[in-house]
């Protein structure tokens, strides 16, 4: 799909204590097949829909067995070193300095001032998602935080986001745009989120047939957090996989209600 504009979500991955169990869960739930695990990269394994890469799974490396299991989102950058400098300048923390990953590209891992982990990816051979917006592939992402103002003062200075606030007295939600196109959102966490849930990026995967998808997730040991919920963007349901990673499934063909206004 080519190298994406700066700030556009371009890849997602997650580390699991039991990689084979994760492959079984997501393979059946989202229709993923899996490539060969790359031993030289710690068992990193690409997930595919057909021949197109949609995400990756890997085992937790030694010393990180107790790390939370969570989906990790990468924002595209043309210059990982420059992005790292902006992270530092605007109060973020670098967990992993820019690191070249073979001939694939350069990555960094950071945490924003409100506690949200995220990554950035400077593409070389690996451009990221081979498919988006289709069943089984990435559909959307939202930065979920209880300290929304800290996130608001950070992300649009690290990435070239144009910010629009949803006009609502009930939900504190921003959309971030790149070149006029929505690429991600920022949501202030509400009472729907248990107190023990740390700030995170909620990765949405597209599906068809929401009720069947939720039933499959529960049958496979996942947990429905709430919903499914109707929305003008699509019917969606936040889930937790059997190893504790939170994510959301959305059926963008099943819409309901009027589109909200943004200022």
C-alpha cells in the first residue's frame, strides 16, 4: 500500500505468553493465517488475510513475562530520530530508542505524558498494513486516557495532526486528521473502563456479522466488555482476549444514527 503519511497508523502487533494460543484465538475470530515465525526477531509472526499482512503476534521475550498483554499501534514517521526528539521535547518518555529492524525499517517505543504506550515506524522494506478497512484488517484506533489534556498537548506536537473535537456533553472525544483525512481518535476514559485498566490505544479490527463475532470470541475464551453498541460509524464491541489484551471489533457496514458534529 506504499509508505503512509506521517502520523497515519501503519502497523499493529502484540506480545503473548502463549503465542500458539493467541494464533488460534485470532485466527478463528478474524480469519487470520500466519507466516513463518522469524527466529532472528524473537518469534515475530505476521498475520495475514489472504496474502496481505494485517498485524503481527510474537512471544514475550525473556524478562518480559510479567509485562501487560496489549496491542501496540505504530504511527508512520519519515524520520524516527526526529520523532524521538519531539517525544522528549514535549514530555513523553522513550521506552526504546530508535532501532533499526534489519532491512524492514526503524522503530521506537514511547509513552505519552498521560501514560499511553505507542510506537512509531520509519518504513524501509516493510510499509505496514497490506490491507485496511476490510474484514479481518485494521479499521481504526483511539488513544484512551484519563488525562486527556496531557494527551491533547502532546500528540499533535509529535505528529502533524489536525484536531477536531466532537460536539457532545457526554463524551470527550477528538478526531485526529492527516491531510484532511481522519486517522485516529482520542477518547477520555469513562466509567465503562475498569479502574485497573491502564491508558492504552484501542485498536479496532473490521468484521462482518457482529453477533456471530462476539459469540465466537466468548466461545474461544474471550470476554465481551460491553455492547455490542450501535453507532453511525458502525456497530462495535470492545473485547478482551483470553490473555488480557483489549481490542475492539467493528462492522462498518452496520451503521445507525446520525453522524456527530465536530468543531
